[in-house]
C-alpha cells in the first residue's frame, strides 16, 4: 500500500499547530509549525513526492535503505530528504519521517514554544492510543 498525498496532508495537519500554505504557488503544499517548514508536498508530480527535514546521519541511512528516499530536491541535502511516494517505502516509515521532521523543526524553537508544542504532541499521542484501544481508529 502507498500513502496518498491526501493522507499525508491529513497526517501532517494532524500534528499540533501545523498549517498548510502554498507560498510557491499551486503544485507545492508547504506544511509549517509556528512559521517554520517541516514538509513540502508535491502531489501533482508523478509519482508524488514529499521533502522532509532529517537528522544528517538518519538521512543517509534512509537513502541507503530505500531507493525512493533521495537527497532533498532544491534543499540542503545534508538536512533534507525527498521521499518518492511510489509505494516502496512503508506507510508507517513515512509517518515516522514526517513526525521526525516536525520534531527536528520544533527542537530549534525557544524553550517555551518548544515545551508548548511537545506537550500538545504528547497529549495528542495519548488520545490516539486511547482511541486505538477502544477500536475507534
């Protein structure tokens, strides 16, 4: 199974204080938290792609593990990967990459902002686990 651009967008927007913009015009959906980019989705490309921020060592490991993970297109290749959404990277791995990107961005915020976002993320995760246990998602 392959995550669709719409599913990826829903997932990204489900993160605390995430927002979608199109500052580069139609064709590139930019996901931000507190004004900082954590994902760039190109849903119209065939196949679609998403660029995500990544720890430099993990970025290299993911590129070695998956052919569909390449250095960030038009981005700092040390800190960004582009993931080709062709079905070869497991959906759960893509979701983990989105969360990792989000967390990399919030790690650079001032302490009070970071703590607020981390608390919201923790609360959201507890709710998701409770809903899973009850079979509601």
